[in-house]
C-alpha cells in the first residue's frame, strides 16, 4: 500500500454511519460564527453528496462543492 492508498482510505464520507470513500468536498461556513473567508469541510461520497449539500444549503451555510483530488469524480 502506498501513500495515495492510505490517503484515499482516510478520506471517508462525513455522513453518519457511512464508511464509503469520499469523492467530494462540501465547503461551508456558519456566518454567525465564522469570518466570511473561513471554510469548514465535510467530505461526501456520491450517494450522500445531495443530502449533505441540501442540509447545508437549507441553513445558508454551503459555499462550494468541489471534487477531491485523485477521486473518481475527476475522471468522468
């Protein structure tokens, strides 16, 4: 196992109970708590990307969604 395999294993989806590899970074902030330039990140697999994004969007927190480097989402 090389370093990229170890990194990929460490990047798992942030959805509760999900152990799938993450392919997306949902970057967000809570404007009541964070400065405008501050970003927190949730990782998402393909299945949970919509639900995690909807959760953040409903609260006005979602700022951007980007594919993770080296993920299959960049190879489409």
